[in-house]
C-alpha cells in the first residue's frame, strides 16, 4: 500500500502505525529494543510509516533532574549510534521510522529532537520549538516538512509544539499532509483549574490486578478526554492526518497516559488504544480524502493580509520554559507592544 503511481502522484492509501511504550530512564539499549520490536511487528503488517514517542530513546521527565554535564554525556549527534540503529531498521524494512532522542550539536548545544529515518538512508530531524524540560536544552528555530517515498509530504511537531496552533498551521501551509506528533503527556500537574492532574502511581502499579481503575484514568480528563479538547481540531482545521504517539506508564514522578491514536483530516479517530501497556495501532490513511477535506478548503480561504498581528510582538513573550511553569494569571486584554493589566478596558 501507499506506493507512488506512474504519473508521480500519491497512491490512494498508505498504512501507518503509532506506538506507545514505557521507556526506561537512560537505558538506551532497552528503549531501542522496544523500537526494534514494534518496527518488526509493523513491517509484518505492511506499515510504511511508524511513529514513536518524544525522547523515547533516552526517557523524558527524569532528565530535568540531571545536571547539564550529565545531559551532555547522554546526548548524541544526529549521526550517533542510536539514530544509526533506527536508520538501519528503516532501511531493512523499507519504512519511515520516527523516534525522539536527546541531541547534541557540534557547539555542544542540546535539543529535544526527533529523527525520521527514511528507507533510502536519509534522515530528517526536528528540534522541539518550545522546549521546557531543562534549562540546558535549547529550542529549535525551524519547521520540519519533507517529501516521503509515498508521494506526500510529512511534518513533525513535538508535544507542546502542537498546542500552539500557529505551528500546525505553518506545517500545513508548507505542504504537510501527515503530521507526526510524538508526545510525553497526560497525567501532568497543570496549573489550569480545568487542566490535567497527576495520576496516582499506585494505580499504574496495580494495573494488572485492577485494570478498570487505571483504564478510567487513561480515558478520563487526565488522558484521552484532555486530548479530545484540542487534538482533533488540529487535524480538522488544517486538513491533516495526525499520528499521535505518546509515552505510557511511569515517567519519573508522573504517569503518562498513552492513548496512541491516528486521526483523519476531519479530526475523526481512525484507530486508538487506551491499553495500560506498550501498544501499537495501525490504520490505512486514505490520501484521497485530503483534497476536499474541510481544512484544505479553509486554507484556500485565508486572507494573509489580515494576519500581521500573528507576527507582531506584544512585549510579554516568554521563553518556553518560563511560560510552561509560570503560576501567575495571564492578562486578558493585550495590545502589541503594551500589555494591559487583566480586566482593564
């Protein structure tokens, strides 16, 4: 499935998969073994693109407790051995394989990065645009959209990148039809009164003896219900398929909620899981849905001359880490270059 026709256009469908798995902190060998396991399983089902979670090669939330020096010891360049393993798997199975890792560049800068390895050996890297995990981890400064061997363009946005609506719209405008959306989310301690809340670790530890309790959390307001408030809109409003991948289980002092799912350009869920375990979902993306999808038609109805406000600074912008962990209320009334106090006219 998903081959390119003789005239160079995309064939009607491409089979894709997205994975949730519980990583082991700093255990690259184990985490890469889980990636290999699911790549081989997906290949047996004819999958062409498979998406793994954010930072899954190394683990995620515990990194904030490491020193900058330790992070640099654990980090690898794009040409390092971990991405090399993923690259070899992609070539062996004729697939595109995406996995998250901690990158170090030639200047010693650290990034929360995602490598998409294509069957021909090419690797496309996305650096998280809104990194907040550690003060030593920098944010990226560019979007990542690329051609695939199956006749369509794909894009990557990591976790919080997807929550800022401008990023998904920009990725769509750059031609992406399929968005790889790796995450480590769910069960977080949100400061918003109606946001997510932590899930008791004891429920995860009892998942085999009391599966109903943990499933209620994974499907409830701290997991799937929160995703359903915004994730389908990203797909619908931009005419994109979305491959949502996420961690599951213990992630330092939080419990990730999994909910790996694949959405179509109308925001409908094609396949999903709420298993309290490592899992994979597979779906055929009908690329013929794209041209008449609502979001694609809306893109043509844009009036760019009105959107200058989107690129003007208001004077209260913050770096991602400060914005993510701020506790004070945000002013309601805002003016470019001058932010008024909350509630003022």
